[in-house]
């Protein structure tokens, strides 16, 4: 009581179990099916056939009726009574040609009946027909399952939408209670999603108070249920939409300061947005006064109050930053230190007010020359100034230094007590280095200071350069 497999090709189109107690019949059918891309198994009795069908269900069973111990009808009945095998189509192949036998075969669940002796073409045609029907059934079953999955997904989406709407509805009562009493702009918006992708495309106003409506220059009733948010953000060129989408999708919170031209005035606002159902609530607070104060304090902390250029503290911070940036890019970094010649004598003779005015003029001249966005001019101390020149080789720094020297001298700021000229002049020291682990910002500063010392020692009103390493 054994069965064996006759074909193991990878491109098989169906598996067939042949059940017949006569080895000759098995060989004939197996030979007929061999080479037709079928995976064929054989069984010589009903018990073996049932075991084979349970262990590895075939796509089709060719079943003889007249077999010892268990005839084909009984085998078919057992197959159809078992949920694991009842779906397998059974074709009877028998020498019995009586109408009664055929009727009984169909009554117990057979799908076809072939009488012996049979024609090969007929057997193959009926087998192909049944396998095609089985394939179509499987496709229909697959489609049915996919449809069920889609239906479940749709029901879940509907459920989620209803839950979101419920949450939003419950939240409205709370928001309404503070809308008209708040000094801040308040609004609630719900997501508008793409029907196909489910992605958020815009936001629709659900609740809005008069202060918020004022931003849109509209009344509150003209904002409710309107799609104006994306258009407003794009018009103002704010990069806010992606952050608000994250609030909804990731249940995150954003807190951000933005500058807005509102009612023809530049104002600062702090916005806070939190998830609310399938949308978000947003609070907008006017922080213009606070922001202006912060900017003023920041300016006081970084700008020299007399000359309106950066102060020494800002210089120290900027020099370190530019050093590391040029080190990463392996670009040259130049530094100019300059000193107003005989400025103490100028102060003593003309007075400190005139001296302050002189320093302002000198700083203004240098500021117009060091005009690249990366150039950094600072008052280094007293009558000394420093200019940081990123990505500038020694030759370029010398050109700028000589230009500053010439322009200051050509300004004809009278200095009768100068020992080298009747006008204000400058001594300038230039240093250049390509930052590396062999040097530090202090080395560059010391080199520029050394060059400035040489300029003064050699007669002033001149530019002297010192290079830490060749470029």
C-alpha cells in the first residue's frame, strides 16, 4: 500500500492522483500524463488514496470504481465528507457503463465520468477542463478574500473617521468657551485627505475666533468650513505645512516663532499646534514687543555701541567658528588687525568727542570695503579694529588691507599731531593660514599682531603681512 511521484518539474500546471488496483491501468494513465507538465501520484487501493489526499491534497483525482476492500464510491464519499478533501474534484474512470453507475457517481460528488476503454485525447481534455475550473475557483476565492480585506479596511477607516468626528465634536464645546474671551488667536482645523492616497492635502477651518480671523482679513463666519490654510501659508512663504502634517500624523507638538507682515506692520507671533482628532488646534500669540526687546538686547550684546560694528566678544566667537569651518573645507583664513596711528595724540589734542567721531568714520570706511557676507569687521579694542576674511588667501587679504589704508588716508581726516602725515592713517597687519591641527586661532591672531607690530615699528601708515604656512 504505497504511492509514488512520477514528475517533479518546476513548471508543473497541476497535481493528479490516480487510484486503480490494476498496475497496468496505472501505467497507462501515468504514461499518458507524463510530459504534460502534471505532477502525478499513484495509489492502488482506497486507503492509500485517502492517506495521499490528506497528506498532500492533489488538484484532481482519477478514481476507479471496482477495487477490492474499498470501492471507488466509498472512497469518493469519504473524500467528500472530510472538510480537508471535499473540495478536490473526482473523475471516475471505470469499465462500468450503466446509466445507474454514472448517476450514482454524480450523486456522491464526482465531477465527471469516463468509461473504459478511454481515448487519450478525451481524458486529457476532461482533465484540463477540471483543472481550469479549479484554477478559476481559486482565483475567485482569492478575489473574495481580497474583497473581504478591503471591506474590513473600509469599515475600520469609517470607524476611525467616526471616532475622530466624535472627538472633534466633544472638543468644540471646550474651545467655544474660550474663543471669544482669549487675547490670543485660536483655531481648530481638520485634515483634508486625498481620496486615493489618504495623504493630507490641506486643512479646513472648523473653529476660529475673531483674532485669528483678523489674520485673514475675514469674518469668522467666512472662514468656517473653508480651505484657506494651505493657500495662506504658501502666499506668506512659510514652511509650516509639513510641520502641521506631522502634528496630525505623528501626534507631535510644534512651538515656533514666525515673523509676519500683518496689517502692513512687521510682527512676531508664537504659534503652538497640537493634535485634535484628525486635525489640530492652534494658538497664535503676538510676541512682537518681546521679540523686539530680544533683538535689541542681542544687538547690544554683539555690536559695539560707538562704531556700530561687532564688538570684541563677537569677534572671539566668530574667529573660532570660521576657523573650524575653514578647517573642514581646507580653505585659507585671513585676519587683518589695524590701528589708528597716533590716536592718543589725536584724542589729547581734539578731545574725546572728536576722537569718537573719528573712530566712527574709520569704521564706516572699513565696513564699505569688507562687504562680502562672510567678511567680519569688529572693534578689537580702543582704536584697534579686526577683520576676519574666510576663504581668502594672503594676496586677497593684502588687497583689502591696502584698499582700507588708502581710503582712510584719502578721507583727509585732519590730524595735526600725527608724526607721519597731516591726516589720519592706519597701520595694518595681515596674517593668513590654512587651519589644521598644527595651528590654532590664537596662532593666527598672534601672527596678525606680530605683523601689526612690524608695521608700526617700520614707520606706520603701511601694511605688513605674515603667513603661517604657504598657500
